[in-house]
C-alpha cells in the first residue's frame, strides 16, 4: 500500500510539473486559457460554437477538444470558424497536461488571444487535473437537475465561473434556479453564475463579456509581472 | 513504468476477485442485481423511484446509491418505499466492489428479489469496474444529445440494456432517436433500447417487463446450475 501511495504521489508531482510548464508557455505567449468541464451533453461544444461565431472578428481563438472517441466536436468547432485540435483519450476520463503539451504544438500560441480547452464530459475526474489554464468554467444544464453542485462538489469548488445552460428548457423541467444558485454559492460565495441558452442566444452577452474581461485581467497581470 | 503497470494489474486483479465474490453471494442468495450507469442528471434516481413505486407489491427490492457526496438520492429512494444504502465516494469517480461488499452487510440478500446499484453519475469510469452484477443498464436522456454512444463507447459496449429517458423533452431538443439507435446498435447490434419518460410514465411498462424478464432468466439459470 505504501508503495502505491509513493507511486501515486510521483505521478501527481509529474503532472503538476507539466501543468506549470503549460502555464509558463501560456503566459509567455500572452494567450488566455479557459478549461471547460461538465457532464456529457451539458452543452460545452455548443457554447464554444456560439462563442466562436460571435467573437470571431474580435478575438483570435483556438480550441482543444477532449473526447474518448470521434472527432465530431472538433469538426463542429472548425465549422464555426476557429482552428481546433481533437484529443481522443481512448478510455481516459480527463485530459492530461501531457496531452495538452502535445496538442499545442499545432498552434502558434503567440498569435492567439484565447485558447479554450473542452475537457472530457465528466463532472468528476477532470476537476483533479491542472492543465495550466487561467480559469476553469463548469457548465451545467437545466435538465440535469439543480442538485449537481452538492453531488459533485469538487468540480464546482475549483471553478472560477459557472454557466447554467439550456435555460430555454427550464419550464419543461423541475429545476429550481434559486436552489441551484444557493448550492453553488454554498461552495463558492462570489462565483459568477451565468444563466443562458446557447440555443436561443439569451444570456450569451454576459458570457462573452466574462471571456473579454477575464482575458483582459490575465493580460494586465502578465504585463505587471513582466515589469 | 513497468512497476506502475505491475501495480495497476495487481489492483485490477484484486477488484476482479472481489467482484467474483459478490457475484457468488448474489447467486447464492437468488437476488437479481442490476448496475445502472449514466451521465449526471440523466434520471437514474427518478427511474428507480418510479420502479420502486410500481413494483413494490410484486418484487422485494433494495438499492445502493453511489454519489461523491450527500444522501439526497438514498432519501428519495426510501421515500419511494424501498430500503436503500447510500455510499459516498468522496472524490471517487465510480463504485468499487469493496464498497458494495461493505454495503450489502445491511441487507438480507436472501429476502430480496432485486437489488439495484445506482453508480456514480459518470459515463466513463464506472464502465471499467465489475460489481458482480447480472446486468448493466446505461441510462441516456434526450437533452444530452444523440451522439453520446459514439463519444462514450465503453459504457455502451458493456451494457445489457439501454434506457432512453426524458422522451417528453424530445420535441424541445435536436435529438434524433433514429441516429441514437443507429449509434447504439453500431456497438451492440441486439441490445434492447427502451424509450421512456419517468416524468409522464410513457414507456415505463417495457422497462418493468425487462426487469421482470431478466430477473426470471437469471433465477432460471441459477436453478439449472444448482442441479
């Protein structure tokens, strides 16, 4: 058992080292990186498609898509107009720093303003792995039920922003926005909770503003620390 | 690396041994065991609540609920009228055979006809772990999108039955039942695909029949092998 723990510790230390390398690379290149997590089917890819379409002329974006199998999501993102690299994990339940290091070789980071990483659809494992990102976004959706923050607290605890998608389906579910907000705020008192519908476009502007603002905040911090 | 692989193999071998123990215990007691898997919020708990309510007088049932945190699901199942044991995994992304062995100490297995195991909401990791169950059920829901079988093939590949829940929300989504069925059947050509809505009750009878039939089939097989 002691051997298992030592080995696990070594693996985690290596992963953290690679994440630090990634973070340094992102900061040197001046690219804002957001790591998106959610249950399967909460709408991460649709959110990125809509973001790509709406910010295309304004910000230079790219995306990395994590899935067990298929390149369906990367094709959707590319159709929406931004370059994308698909990572297939096989059976892997989350993206790793090593996979991101390989994937970014395809991009000229210094020519990008924003890099989105769409993690494997899984509300558990991705939360444990730092990919060198500046911000973490958890995407929920109304049909999943309002109790997910308390049932999957680790993902929400590590998040910097929560998107509540599929607000257009709210009336057809028994989801309580008030209960959801209370559960999220119980874990992270001041986190932004952005209610939106990628389908109708309702609430998208607040999300785009969050991306713009956080990118600016990260860039300002980078300039300061370079002085 | 070789050490890591040897260690991983040992852990898997131990887990398989415990699963075999469980399987023997279930067969000796003559209890039919189904292991339910899905994304968070696909409706596993609601399916079990409705199943408990409808089969209560007919079959002696119990459930084990797996969640990272809270006993919300166990309380829901108990309110629906069947005994339930909650397992909190902390950060664990799936239920383990060891946890099930501990949990069943609370039940008189020989006095049960059916034991449902509701795994942690996760379409990736639970698929890799045998809990000694007779059948595996994957629950999908229409708002998740029709492409989940190809993006999470391992869970579907190991399933014995697929439930497609939230059919009442179909018209509000862009889910194609035809595409979903084609994706599932591409992995498992003859698997039953049961379209239903726990909310409206539509399609529930076919699911209850599946439970009744599979339980009978397992019981018949046990009698034969005991001869």
